[in-house]
């Protein structure tokens, strides 16, 4: 098909092992989340508190309040917990995308490339989410801890222990349904847009390899992918966070559909389900751009190293 004529970096570069793909994705996810950690913490505070109206001014004031109360490093509170979650999550997503994308290409060779990437990305996102979801819930609990010393949820282990003892094991998966409903189109759109725009850029500029794309172009394409994906799935992110931080048996235990209706009824469609989206328009494109770019760069360097080793081995024989 014409879309396949654009090419695909995953089929052109030398094959990397599953462990290498996992490591590249893990490092990429860690870098992206560390860059946007302060914005992420402030966003979660507004997402989970219906009484706080969101605006960029209020977000800045919340940031200043955190700094004044607990110091600048408090803006990164919970980032260690984020690393515990995001590194395996991102590693699994990127590794599974490569595997699923290759398998789909072999099984359904006539499928348009963009559709194939969307399905592979959605499946990869669902796989990673199912494996790492309890870590995401504990990270959300830590992020909303506004105590001076963060003693309510002092660590990932402490947060998990408190949740299980007070609410039961099932509480560790509270909100997973809207999360999966959100993450599948989010991951699918992210990969489909990023890979398709990269392929189009290579064709337009007459490049023979994905490696030749300038870093600035890769960052821009990643930002566009993140903006589109985040805007399309944001309401489910709101519902997910509300369910994650609500104690089991509380008002949010009605289920994600009932919770979404409650939010619309009490807070309004835009102010409720899109609360904090403007911050995500800044934060998410940066995170996606950094993540995709770091992952691509690491994979290309590993592929280059493998190619050089093979060349040296061939010369020696």
C-alpha cells in the first residue's frame, strides 16, 4: 500500500534483543517523567480535589505553596515512586510495541501501516498497564499527600501497605477499567502519529534512514503525537485519578461510569472532565517528545554498535 512505501524504522534497523528494547524504553520513560514531575504532581492535586478550581494561576500558586511548605524538592515528591512504575511500564510498552508491530506486519501484511501501529501501540499500552497498575495507584496516593513531611504515604511500600490494610487487595486496582479505556487509544494514537509522521518526514526530506532525522524534528513530532493523544483521552484520566485516591467503599466506588456522570453533574463537562487539560497541553507533549526521542536515540546507538561489531568480526575473518 502507499502508506507502507513510507517505510518503518522498526523493520529497517538491525534487530535488538528484548532486554535491550526493555532497557531503552525504561530509560526513556524515566527521563521524560523526571522532566515533567513538578507539573504532574500539581495536576494530580487539582484532578483529585473537586473543591479546587483549576487555572494556570491557581496551579502556580499551588506550586509556590508546596515549595513554601516543604521546599523545592517537594515538587518531585513521589517521583521515586514514579520511577519504580514508569521504568518497567515504559520498557514494556516500547518492547511490546516492537514485538506486536512486527507480528502484525507478518500476520496482516496488507494492513495499512498507520492502523497496524495504532493496534500495536494500544495492545502494548494495555499490557504494560495491567502489569504495573498498582504502582501507579500508589504513586497517585503519594502525590496528593500534602503533609509537611509526606508522612501519610512515606514510601511506595508504606503506601501499598496502608491501602491493602485499610481497603483490601482489590483497592490496588481501583480505577483500572477507565485507565485501560484511556491508555489503549492514548498509546495507540501516540505510536501511530509518531511513527507515521516520522515516516512521512523521511520521505519528504529524502532520507534513507530514520537515524538521519534531526533531533529537533523528532522532538516536534513527539510533541504533536502527545498533544493529540492526551487531548483525546483526558476525561478518562480524570476518572482514573479520582478512583485511585478515593478510599474503597467511598462515593467513587460506584464505578467509573457513575463517577463520570457525577463529575459532569456537580462540576460541569469542561470544568470537571477537562480540569487541568491546559497544563497537560504543556506537560504531555514535552514528556512524549522526550520519551520517544530518547528511546529512538538509544536504539539507534545500540543498532550502530551491533553493526560495527559485526563489521569488525567480518573483517577479522
